[in-house]
C-alpha cells in the first residue's frame, strides 16, 4: 500500500444559490408576475395542502399562478425573473480571485466551481453565474412544446445535497434518471476526482445542514453565508457547525472573501504537500 496520500491537483467549491450567491429566486419570480410573495403563498401555495415535497409543492404553486394569471410559467417568464435577481457583490469576480489564491501556493491546480441548489435551473442558468461557474446542479421543470412549464421533473432535496457532494468528489455519474445513485460506491483514494478534504461547501441555512455535516466528517471545509446578518439555523449537531459564517459580500478584502481565500489556500497547501510525497 502506498504510504502517502495521492496527489490530485484539484479543488472543488460547491455553492448553494438562493441567499448564498444571490437574492431569493421565488421573490424574483413573484416580482416578474407583479405579485407579492405573501399573496402567492396565500392564493397558490397554501391551497395545495400538506404532505407535498416542499420543492415540488413550490414548483406546482408557481405553475398554478401562471395559469391563473394567464401568463404561463415559461422560458420567457424565467428570463424576466432573472432581471429581478441580484447577485451578491463580487460574485462574478470571485472564481478568478480564488484561482489566483490557489496558484499563489502551488501552480497547476485545477479549480472547479459548482452550484448545488434546490432552486430551479431554468432561472439560475439565466443569471450571470452561468458564465463563471463550471456546472449548475439544480431542480428543474418539464416543459411543453411551447416552452411552458407543466410539472417539476427533477429535485435536489436538502438530504440529497450530501449525496451530490459525495458523487462530485468520487467522480460518479450524476446525470442519470436517479441522480447520484452510485455515490455510495467505493472509490480508491487515487481514483477520486477530488479528495473530500480538497472540497469546500457554502450554504446559507437549514437546508444545507446535511451537506455541512457530510463534508465536515469527510475532512472538507464548510462556510455559512449569513444572508440575514447572522447564521442561525436552529438547533444543530456538532458536525453541522461551520468553519466560518460571514455576511454575503464576495468583494476583495471582505470577510467572506477572506474566508474563501483561506479555505482555498488550505486545500492548495494539502495539494502542495502531497506533491512532495508523490515526487
């Protein structure tokens, strides 16, 4: 057995979207329909009743609103809603800054930036992040031949985020009908796509606790984005605690960017150390 850990010169950063990289998606869709979110909840979401998956229920309520207002939830509507999304300061420059931080430690490190969100791909992919992130993994709709949404066809629920992180690290297929169904398969350390302790996850709250816990237990780094000024998801277990919880500003010199640079350099130093072992 090899006595040193494998040298895999790659760092992966996975981000939630709503309130982590940008303002709330549902608020943006409601704004495109010129309706207050509380009214949408009262007239379209609450009448659906209970025992729904929250992501499917939310999507169905958006479809119902479009039908009721005779403006279907469509690609054009998502385009309009994207205009109401506000990316947090510095988001679009952040990936290049972190690439520079990694290269300050060691050259030749590949950086991957992934959005992992229970929000809807149809909206996220119409915002500026599509140009600077490598991959968007999100819930999504099925549409008809006219481009109108007819049902939710794919969800990334809160517990599934941990499975996706595991699959991303192992390089397992996540595009099949059942998503990351092979995430639990054993992968030899030298066959990993990204070692878990070279991964970083950012989220904003309760929906990210399973992801925080998985990556912490696996040796990775976790950062909470305190979109409301503080990170308070309620009662949590020790493995769900994060390494930092700054407010959402990705500009140079701000606490969140400093936290990301420290986390990136920490991963890069591991890569540099393992490069010596591999020499």
